[in-house]
C-alpha cells in the first residue's frame, strides 16, 4: 500500500540529533494482521513501540504501554479512569482507551489519509507519547519505567557483545542512539563486559540479570 511505504520512509529517514520524533531514524518492521498493513516502529530512546495500522482511507497509531487496570481496586480504577479522561480533554489528536480482558491502557490517534501530512503525523505521534508520560505520572510508575529502560539497554548491549560488535561501535550506539553522555556510556559498557566475563566463568546464569545495579 502506498501509504504504508510512505510511513516506513518517514520513520526511517532522519538524523539522531533532530528533535522532532519523526525526524530521528526508527527501526521498522512491516507485517499484516487480518488483511491490514501493520508497521511496528521502535527507537532506543522511546520506552514503548509504536504501531501503525494502515487501511484504505485511515491510519491509526497505537502505543500500548502494557499497563493493565483490571487488578486495581474499584476506587483506584475509577480515579485512574478519571485521569485518563482528563488527558483526553487536555491533549489534541489522541485518545486514551482500554483494550483486552485485562483492560490495558492504550493511547491512539486516528488519521484521515485524504489530507494527512508528515507534520500532522509527527504531531499525532508526539501527542501520543506525551500522553504516555501523563499516564505514567498518573500511575506513579516512573521509577519502574526507568528501570525497564535500563534493563532494555542491558539486553541490547549484551546482544551486541555476544555478536562480536566492537567497543567503539557499542559506545557509539549508547551515545548517539540511546543518548547517554560519553562517560556514562563507557561506564555502562564496562559493567556489561564484567557481567559477560562472570557468565563465561560460569558464576552467573545465562542472560543479563534483572538489575545490574542491585
């Protein structure tokens, strides 16, 4: 589909130093679900993947942070739902909603392809990710998300080390794509090297630990 290729092009083009979300280079996978083109875009700086569903006349952008609400007690659930409605009222071009049997919070935007521009697509993506931050704040789970990001970077560096990538390439990835200062990138790399050595010596189970800093 023409629009699918256009979206993929928009995601892939760009430079890491750019500020607009659609002007940085994303990693993109294409597929199909029930006859609908699906694009999954990820970037190391963004905690959650972005899914774009492309239909003949409309495109829908979704971000699913994986936050289930069905286990919350009634008072907490009603409080959260009230905050989600306020987020809907305060942010343009996006909506919060619930999906699945576990009532997961998702953020979405529906876009009319008849008049869609790259700027409008970027604005919708930006508002959705601002909404994700608002939801994280409403649930007071900022620390958990930060820890998730650390573990994600650990897994990325672990994979790169095991695949034989050079220190220079991995440091470059941590600085330019993840956005770490050079000194922190060096420290992070050193800790992962130590971890690999321990695992090779048989003192640690395979794979990075849940928390390298515990």
